[in-house]
């Protein structure tokens, strides 16, 4: 009985739940039994290579596509039985900006607000708020067709937030934005979650998922192949690596000997020689956090001063490569 209650509570905490989603386009099986679960008030990152099925899954959850098989519930509403109710609870930003280019920035947002049954005054107030938030106030009265690509993208993002949605689907939201605007968008995502929204984010930037996502789903060939926290995924791929850079480069051989003493079984310390890395550091795989204190003690006893000492998990790039057999540079969509 207790387990049943705990399971019911867990299910109630899920704001997105999809089971067995299948979708075929001709000979292409875009979704092949996808299960997704997103907890309320969190960010779920969805990663996968080109053609993995991420965008198809988002379109199903946002009621833009009907699956061939499977079920989905978003914000407590069945996607297939009551799509109109789902649309009132969600916001969607697709891969490409979809604003009306003949309307001004403010007209685009006011139109969305009116379609959501806001009063003219409330719609204009919300439009002004979002235009300021996305640094578009000065361009508010200009037709969207005069906007740069990045500006149109920001207007599209603003449009998805007009109705203060409970669930926000962001399909590669920062594509086309410069690094500074990407950072701004990350702030928008964090603010929305802090205000109670839940965000499902697909992205081609692994560092973006690492920075924002509470949990990450990896999709490949229309199937979910992993679902865990960022750190959990990294731990699946391999253990931690201890990296040290001595202040005096002549002490590097001593650093290597000290690292060998704490190395994980079957491994040895080595100089860092990866492409693009700064010279003068050494690293070794280790079995756990405890080695950090031990290593620091040995360095202190040996009188070796260091400018860098870090205990690192594998990067999401390495996770992605291990799970899918592809590298980040093999275009993620």
C-alpha cells in the first residue's frame, strides 16, 4: 500500500509523461517507443544526433503531431484526448522563428495575447514587459522583417512566454544567437523555472544542457538510450580525473609520481597533451573524492606549489560520444 501511494505521488509530480510514442514518416521511424518523464519545476534536456527524433517528440507533446502509437500527458491533460486544453498550458519555441514578419514586434506579441483571451490592455502590458526583457524595446514599432536573425529569434522566444505557460518547450532556442544572447536566454530559462514553470529543452550545445538541465534524456534512432542527471550520465561513462598543474614546471615529474600513487587500478598518470590544452599539467583517473585530500597532503609534504588542481567528471561531449558513437561535431539537431 505504501509503495502504491509513493508511486502515485511520484506520478503526480510529473508534469510531462509520455509512454511508447511511435511515429513513422514513410520509411523513416522517427519515434520508436519513446518514454519521457519530466518532473514539475525542472529543466529536462533532450540530446541526440541529427534525426534522432527529438523534434518529433516535442511536436507530439505540443499537439502539433499525432503519434501513431503511445500516450502522453502534459500538465495533467491528455495530449490526444484534449489537445486544445494542452495548448493553453504550454508555450513552444521551435527550431526556426515563426513570427509574422509584416507585423511589428509589439503587434506580434499583442496578437498572441489576444488569441489567449487577454484584454487589450493586459496583452499590451505583457508585450512591453517581454520586449524589454529581450532587449527589443527600441525595435518594438518596427516590422519584424527588418529584424536581424537573432532579433527575430528573441521575438519568437518572447512570443512563447506571453501566456505565462506552465510547461515550456524550447526546441534549440539559442540557435542563431551570439554567445552573450545565449547567456541571456539561459537567464530567462532559470527565471521561468524559479517562477514555477517546467522546461523541456532540446539543444545542439552540450554545455547548454550541462548548465541548465536537472535531468538529461539522450535519444538515438527514435529511442531513449539514457535518462539521468548530468553528473549521473558522466559517472556512467567513467570515473573522475584528477588534474594538477605545478607552479614550477620542473616539478612536473614529482607531480606524476604523486598522481601514480593515487591512480585508479590499472591506470597511470600522464602529461596532458590533448589538442588545445595548456602544457605543464598532469592528470590521472581516480576512484573517488577521497584522493583529493590525500594528494594535497602529499604535494604539501613535497613542497610542490600548484596553480591548478581539479577533480573532474567526464564532459557531456564524452558522454554523448560513448552513448551514441558520435561526436559533438557530428551535427546535433
